[in-house]
C-alpha cells in the first residue's frame, strides 16, 4: 500500500516529517516548520528557523487527486503528469507502472461502476469536487482509507441551500455503487452527512493544479499563458499545505512541476517564528474582487495588511 494513504488518524497527525518530506535518505532532515494554533485563523504553519528567499521549504504528496474532464486523455490518472495521449485507446492513462499499481487503492473499485451519469451531472453543473469525493469513496470501499480520512482538514460552512444542492450528486454517486453490486456493508459510511462533510472539507482545501511542466524553467515560461487559457490539469487535496493560511501578499508559494507533488518555496526571507502564508487566489485582482472571491469561495473576510491598506 502506498505510503501516502496512511498519513494521519482522526484528529492526530501521524509521522508528519516522513509524510511531507520524501527526499533521499541522506536528506531526511525534517522541514523547518511547525503547525500551531494562530490567534485568529485556526491552525497555521510557522518557521522554526530563518528561511531564505527562494528556498524549497518542503514537498508534499497529495492525499487525493483527480484530473479535469478536459485532461482525462492527456494526464496520468494517478499523479496528473502530462503524457502523450494514445489516440488508439479509450482507456485511462497512467504514466508508469508505479502509478498504475498505486492507483489500485481506488481504481479496482472505481472501474466496476458506470460513472457516465455522475460525470454528466458534474460536467453540466461545472462541478469538480464531487470527483474527489468519488475517488475517496472508492478508496474507503477498497479498504485503503477510513471513512474519517479527511476529518483532520478544516471544513467550510455550508448553507442549507448548498447541502440541498449536494443531494442529487450524492444520489448519483450511491446509485453507481449499488448498480455495480457493491455490498451494503461496504457502503455503510456512504450517507448524506458523510458526503456533505467530505465536500465541505474538499471545497476549501483542494488545490487547482494549474501547471505540470518538465522543469522549473518550463513552469516559468508557461506562466504568462496561464492568464489567457484554462490549463488546469486537475485538483488535489493535501495534508500539510492545507494548514497554510491565506495572505494577499504571501511569503510562500506552491508550485507543481512534473506532477501533483507540491513544492512550497519561500518568496522572500522569512524569520524564525514567522507564520508562513500562501495566496489562495489570483493576487493580481483588485481588493474588492479578492474580498468577494475569498468570502464566497472560502467563507472568510481577509484582513491581511494589503487588504487593510486598500491596495
């Protein structure tokens, strides 16, 4: 079983440094960070020593990934790496035998069901997070994850209207499993409450994987194009990166180079004890636009120094 499926237990981080630091054994020193409670934003990530501008702080493997509908035939179904499409095959693609093997934590169950109706619903509604919920449900049914796998992540507040809108997706998800003859015992966890809880966590913790180039130089050269075109290869959920709080003038950024493995790098010098923050949205937007997106999409009003200054 791949090590990324056993990162934590309910309400308790397990082996944090080994879960987020997958360098060579000779480089196995823990990252220069700690997770602590902030005064106003819940959990946060803090520097345990001075971190220089441009330094790689740590890497992180995803807990869950799913490609965008538009990239199903051009990226690895497991790690989201760009690959050459096979025009003669309608099967989902994997970039390596390792990814094909690691996908068994969900794919053996997923491949038993007909997802066409569920996917059509997601496409027509412009929904992406139910795809991650589907993948997690398959992992739980296969025995690779527990039903509380993402409970450690902060949930979003859901209105009654939002919960009501989720019911159709939940019904389609459950019906796909029922028609695939998944046993009732295996689906005991799959309730409306579980589905709403998972989506409430995915909604504010999923990252949009926008670029997956072959090198850091490729990433930089493609940056301008990201403003003009939809280049997201998929979405992913992580453990530690989800603990980073937001700032419209962040001191850390997150990048993806070859696949969904996240790399968090310092944008400027960071002093020991300083909180590390990333930007959840496009930093080039106006203050009013940022406030609207953060309020509607993440459920909070930003009071960072940039917003308070009116910039």
